[in-house]
C-alpha cells in the first residue's frame, strides 16, 4: 500500500470487496465482512432474479396484479424487521456467488482472477432489456463499474472510487445469452488506477470500457 493509504481504518478495510472466482456450489457461511449467511440465502436471490424477469415479460390480469402486489407487500413487511447496518448486510457480499448475490447488477461469474486481470461470463436476464431483444445500454456500465472497481483493489491495492467510466458500444448485446467479459489494469500512476474492459458475444465485441479509479486518502469515504 502507498503511504497515503496507511491510515485507512479497519472499518474501511472491511468494505473492500475481494475478487475471487465464482463458485455457485460453495455454500458460504459468512460474507467477506463476517456476517453469517442464512442457509438458502443464494436460492432466495435466484428466485428474486427470476421474479424480476417474470415481471419484465408478463402482461398479467388485474387479479394477478392485485395478488402479486399483496404478496410482495407481505415480503417487504417481513424483511423490514431484519434491517441491519451496512457491515452486517449479506446482499452483494457473498464473494463466490454469481454477482455476489446482489440484485442491482447482472449475476456475472468470474472464471479467472489475477492481480491485474479478470475474466468470466455474464447473462443479462429479461429485466435488463432495452428493446428489440438487446441489453439496455445503462446496464452495461454497471457491470463494468462493479468489475473494474473490484479489480482495482486486488493485490493489496488500497480502496478506491470511480473517477470516470467511459463505455464505447461496438455492437448490440443480446439478453438471455451467455456473454464473456475481460478486465485488466492498464497502468498505475500513484493513487490512480487506469482500467480497461470489454464485453463479447463470441468473438464479436459488444462494448469496451476505460475507467480511472483513484485510491482514497486516509479517512475518506
């Protein structure tokens, strides 16, 4: 670590997400922040992802809408009783689960992780549809920001934040299709991490990204 990061608090360290290969069969007992993971938690996340896709493709009747709304309201009431502080949360913190078991980004799978490079697969479900069978353009930067930002802190690099993220869309990215991604550290200059990534459908490049992440100063959030 650089001298500038030497004063980073232990709390800050717990919020740095390590980057490890995905293993859907790994029934993790704890998140990377140490919170216990209830049995079946990733199954719940999978069902919620399917719910989002079902809503996206459905044109339900008035009765089904009413019943669905009632059921979801009941779920919200149940879960509201278990709200916890950020460091105790589970969603997005199960490292070996697809997409880290969080709902905002697509459930990507990491196949290879090194200090300066990562690669894997991603499948955008129906709720990521833009139109005409292709992924909404706004979903692709979310994938890159999550992936590149986490790679920026691999290998003992200090916490960082996104300074900029630039995405070039080269061709459409279809939904419900297994796509590949690659990410790598282009260079480092002091606190700056210059990152690159690309999304591919077979050999066809769908999008390319360039990003700058800047390591935080002591005490910064």
